[in-house]
């Protein structure tokens, strides 16, 4: 854990952790991180839409349930995106540290 924290502390802005040895792996990591970032933004937008639907439901139980479900699905998607980001970066840095 201490090594991971020192990697984060010593990382230069704009560089991905653990890609010093391979330009291909750095590019793949960058592309995957960008895709996951876009999906995270989509999840936040879905949660905002669910919140707006909840606020404008006027107490209709069907609309309230649909809005709550939309917020829940957006939150689940955001958690999946964060976990995918963490797993991808951990695996890429682990692969590069074992091969180097």
C-alpha cells in the first residue's frame, strides 16, 4: 500500500502510473481510462436526469419509482466505472512492474 501511495505522490501530471517501460501499454491505458471517464460522466448525467425526474414527478408513485430506479442505475454504473478504472490501472502497473 505504501508503494502505491508513493507512486501516486511521485507521478507527474499527465502521466499514467506504471507506463514508463512501454509506449503501447501507456497508449492502451490512456484509451481505456478515457473510455471509462466518458462512461463515468454518462453515469453522472443519468443520475442528474433521474433527480430532475424525481423533482418533477408531482408525487405520482409510478414516476417516483422510475426516477429512483434511474438514480440507482446511474449510481451502480458509476461504481462499476470507478472499480473498472482501479482494476485496469492496478493490472497494467502490475504487468509492467513484473515484466520490467
